[in-house]
C-alpha cells in the first residue's frame, strides 16, 4: 500500500514535470522564433551601415548600380533559409569575400543574355581571408542586408530625398567626344591631351565617378571648379596616385593620401549639395573611408601630371 502510494506520487510528479516542460517548450518556440527574427533584423541594420561605408560608391545608395551592377534585384529578395535563398546567400558571401575580376569587354555594367550580371571593372575583395578588411560577421550582415525580402533596407544607407542620385551622363558630341570645358591658363595642347585622356573613360575612369562640366557621374565630388578649391598641382598629382583606396594593394603599400579638408563632399553622408560651388562655410567633409582607386602604375606620371594641370585650370 505504501509502495503503491509512493508510486502514484512519483508518477503524478513525473506527469506534472512533463506538463511543465512541455508548456515551457511550447512557450519557448515563439520566443525562439522572435529571437531569430530580432537577430536577423539586427544583421540587416548592421549590414546597412557596412554597406553605407563601403559599397554605396560603386553600387549606389539604393543599390541601383553605379560602377558595379544593381544589387536591389528581385532574385536576391528571397528567404535566406529556403533552398533558393541558401544558394543566393552563398553566392553573395563568396562574391563579397573574394571580389571579382571584371570583364573589360563591357561598358559599365550589363546583364548578359544568360541572365548573369557583369561589369567592366573589378570589385575589390572584402573578406579577411582574401586580404580585405571585413570579418565574416560583417559579410554575413551584408548578405542578409541585400537579401531582406521587404526591400525596405534600401532606404537605410542613403536618404534619397536629401540625396537624389543622378545617373551618369555620358552623352557625346558630334565627334564622339564628351564635351568638356576648357581649362583656363593652360595651353591648347594640354587642354586637348587632358580631354582625350578623360574621354577614355574606361582607362582613366575619372568621369565614371566625377562630374566635369555637364558630363560624368556623381560618385565622387564634382570637379568642375576644382582649380578654385585652393589645392595645388602637387596635391592633385599625389592624390590621384595615392588616393584613399580602401585596402592598399600588395604592390604598393604607400599609405592612403588624406583628402583636402576643403573638399565639398556631397555624395557620402548626404549628396544634398548639388552645386559644384564649394560651400566653404558649411562643408560636408567625408570622414569615413571612401573608395577612390589609386592610379599609380595605371596611368603614367606624365598622364597624371597632364590631367592635374587641366584640373588646376578648372575655375
Ligand atoms: C570599387 C567599386 C566597388 C565597390 C567599392 C564594391 N563593389 Fe561590388 N562590384 C563591383 C563590380 C565592378 C562588380 C562586378 C564585377 C564583375 O562583373 O566581375 C561587383 C559585383 C558585386 C556583386 C555580384 C553581384 C552579381 O549579381 O553577380 C556583389 C554581391 C557585390 N558586388 C557586393 C558588394 C558589396 C556588399 C560591397 C561593399 C562591401 C561592394 N560590392 C563594394 C564594384 C564594387
Ligand atoms: C571609383 C570612383 C572614382 C574614380 C574612378 C575616381 N575618383 Fe576621384 N574621388 C572619388 C571619391 C569617392 C572621392 C572622395 C574621397 C574622400 O572623400 O575621401 C574622390 C576625390 C577626388 C578628388 C578630391 C580630392 C580632395 O581631397 O580634394 C579629386 C581631385 C579627384 N577625386 C580626382 C580624380 C581623378 C583625376 C580621377 C581619374 C584619374 C578620379 N578622381 C577617379 C571617387 C573616384
């Protein structure tokens, strides 16, 4: 009898314990889901910040594509845990970590007939394992940011009302050249040589990021009046050679050149300053690391000097 009672009490306790544990589990499930969702949202926000610091200049504040192809594409906006999503996630992580070589046959970026997206120029490697500056957690944040199915993440990196993104304007004149302004105080031969260099947009690249006169793009500051900023020939040459490349490449470890503090930067924190006229009373100075490729070795010293002489005469 006593044993039976003991047995009953034990089984009752066991049942109570089981009910308690089960109840806990049932309550734990949504809590776990909520935690996963919260973590996911945190990754998206973190990704937006990393994107704003490292990727806007080439992929655009809204992922609309500039030098690199658009990233706000439909095929990326899938649940990252679905089979299709896992594949996209892996592709994004690999590409961001390793960078990509580019394809010289294409102008700017292009969608090929087989549905692939390619661009004429290289994308730097960002992963630590590949000499880049971002650890795995940042790369994950970037991938989850790009893949957020809501599409709302693209309002985070750049306030588009403040900073309307203008498409690059590559219109040519009747001679197939981009009409560029004449520099002042510069002889005709230098003017012609510099313009010819700048017109080779895939070689010098300047106009794929900068506006001069009515032509070019809005990734870097407008250079239409760079000659009146107070910079000198030597500064310009050094800047073009050793600009603040995100990660100095192996062959050239010269430290990044600091940009001129008077530079009106309107393309980073905001691109609200739409005029080339530097507003020196309230300059918007970029403080982050913003990528301008360095041209040492890609252009000869003479070519860099010619372009700089031309820029010095733009007032
Ligand atoms: C200097 C310009 C530049 C910067 C900065 C840059 N990219 Fe790229 N990105 C490119 C180019 C150019 C390509 C295409 C290269 C090619 O076609 O081989 C590309 C390709 C990609 C692709 C492949 C897309 C596809 O459809 O195949 C992804 C993803 C990507 N970039 C993400 C990023 C992220 C994230 C960052 C910031 C950490 C970043 N990029 C920074 C230029 C850049
Ligand atoms: C991939 C885009 C890109 C290309 C290509 C590029 N630039 Fe830049 N450039 C930038 C960015 C971004 C900045 C702003 C850098 C900063 O805020 O630190 C900049 C800044 C500058 C400045 C201002 C420097 C200062 O501190 O006052 C000059 C001058 C300049 N670029 C000239 C050139 C010339 C000349 C070329 C072609 C040989 C060129 N850039 C090619 C993106 C680019």
